[in-house]
């Protein structure tokens, strides 16, 4: 996104200017929606975890809104990458530090795999966009 215009002359929202930005939005949407859906299962056994899933999902979806708005600035790419990495790392203290973190009841949990892959791709996209938007 360009910072050469004044805030008043740009539209409030605009689509990403690169295909990598579109991939980042898709990945943030995937992980945000899946975290919100996970709230329904988590609420049955751990209310705190359900709240964390809800906040995390809303954080990703809120990040999309800010990214698509004229308020997005280059340093926020680093915030987005860090947020995605922290979310990946948050899995391990709860579920174990090895591959067992990706398993539930003896079989691989595709939702965990998809969310963590989406977050890793999002982090890579954010770092790429940060590097490419040097000022």
C-alpha cells in the first residue's frame, strides 16, 4: 500500500495491491473462521480456551479489516507476522511440544493442521510484503 496520499484522499477500504496480499487475506480468513468455529467444541470442556479461540479468531478477522483499510502501515506487517507465529507457538504448551500436538484421540486433527499451515503462510506473506514495501 502506498503512503504518498493523504488519508482523506484515499478510499477507506481497498483490495490488496499484490497477489501475495490476497493470499495473506485468504489465510487470515481461514484461520480466523476456523478458530471461531472451534469455540463451539472448546466451550464444552474449557471456557477459557473457548474465549481464547474467540479472541484469536476475531484478531485475525480484525487484522484483515485494518489491512484493507487506509490505516494500514508498513510496520503492521511485522505485527501480523508476529501474531501468526505466536498463535502457532501457542498450540504447543497446551498440546505437547512434538508432533503429538497435531493429533487428537490417536489420529491427526486436520483442523489443527490447516490452521497452523494457514498461520505459517500468513506469517511468510506478511514478511514478504514488509520486505517488498520498503520505504
